[in-house]
């Protein structure tokens, strides 16, 4: 999961889908219908996924003490 943390603040939909073991076509379908596993930002023609949301859904988000 260190590689996911190194992606920065946001990543593209295909990369996020890869982390979640979702195929490219299915990822776009889920994003279009609002059913993707995490928040998806639609910016112009691009779909972006916040890395923090991706880490949270995979259980690798930093914990607060």
C-alpha cells in the first residue's frame, strides 16, 4: 500500500480501480452511475479519486491516536 500512498492527493479512476481489483470498463460504468466504491470527482472529462478515500476503503488509512 506504500505505492498507493505515493500517488499523491488524487489518482485517476483506472489506477484506483486497479487497486480495488476492478476492471477498467466496470470502473467507468460504476463511476458514471455513482456506484464506485469510493468518492469519485468528475473534473471536465476526467474521473479522479482521492487517495485518502482509497486508503480508507482498503483499510490502510492512517489511524488517529
